[in-house]
C-alpha cells in the first residue's frame, strides 16, 4: 500500500468514471484496476453478476452497520426502488445517505461541507506512511464529492456527470440508469473506522 504512485493512478482511474476507492480494497484489486483497460465494465459486471449478489451484500452490510436508523430506512427503500427499476429515486436518495455517513467523520456536527470533511481526513491520514491507503481512499471521496457538489449556473449546460445542485433544485434532465445506481451503492462503502463499519 505504500506505493503512492500506484494508488494515485487507481484513484484517478476510478474518479474518471464516477467510482470511489472501496474501503475493503486489496492489493490484488489495486493492481487489477491499475492494469484493467475497461474498469467501468469490470466493476459493473462485478456488482451485477449473479443477480446483483455483491450489491445485495453491500446493502446488507450497510443495514447491519451502526449508521443512523433513518439512513438505514432510506437504504432499504433505495434497494426496493432499484429492484423495481426506479433508478432516479434510488440514486437521488442515496446521495443523502452518502452525505449522512460522511458527516459522521467530521468533528463538527453542524458541518455541511463534505469536501471539508474529506480534506480533514486526507490531512489526518497524511501524517504516517502506515495510513497511506486511508489517505487515498479519502482523496477518492474528495474527488467524488467535488464533482457531485460542483456549483453550476442553471443558465449554462447541465454538467455531464450527476450533479447534486441540479438534481435537488429540480433543474436536471440527467438520465439516471442502473449503472449510476450501482456507483451510488458502491459510493456508500465509506472508510472503515470504529464509529462506522460498512464493509
């Protein structure tokens, strides 16, 4: 995990297609992602094979974790929406779950700036070479949140990637599909710490 160049490459590859570095990533998976040419296809197949078996495992683990019960209820309903093909409902609702989980890693309960939460954790894990993997996981989430929360003038064209600002203010014409939902389910797999265990 101390090969920072490799981790940086993997974060950049995942970021370019809207995925985040999973918290339970292994060295084998890191090397596989680094070498894989079509990583999006690889991850979609991974999450959707065997009737979405791994996606179901991720959802089950979230429901068993110690996140707030209100967030668990949303996750449960999102999974039902996904299974019914209601992808817009699933993906948009999961954005609140991701923000809710991320907020648990901040020092201030009033903090609503998730990029600041991510940045503080990048700094926290930059101190030691023993936590370099955690640092890059947080970098991955920082990149993801910066795109999701990117401010955009409604008089301009809608961003090409899913944008919270456009979606929640009712301006979006984004065609949310099954793959977008799989990405959002994967995005809920946030850093392993004692306060939250989601893998």
